């Protein structure tokens, strides 16, 4: 199973400001984001399969990342 990460992007500037993870599941990542922002967020699935939620001025995204194999 691929690790799951949550990232926060500052909406006005597009700057990546925070990364949480790795998590075992998308649910665990979404719960962790809720704890960071102090409220339960409404998550929507984007066309790329990433789950996103807005807590202005941040846009949070939760997605699985392919594991990189070590040589």
C-alpha cells in the first residue's frame, strides 16, 4: 500500500506550506488535517483522485504517493 500524505497550499500565493504524513489510509490523513485546523472539513474528490478541502486561506489535499524503491 502506498503512503498517504496531506499537503496544505496557501490559496492566494500557491505556496506549499505544510505536509503531514505518511499515513496508512486517506481517512487517517483527513482526520489529522481536521485536528490541525480545529474543525471537521468537508472533503471532495477531484478528477485526479486527490481529496481536497478548503479552510481559507489554505487548500488541503490528501493523496496516495507511490513508494520509491531504493536501489
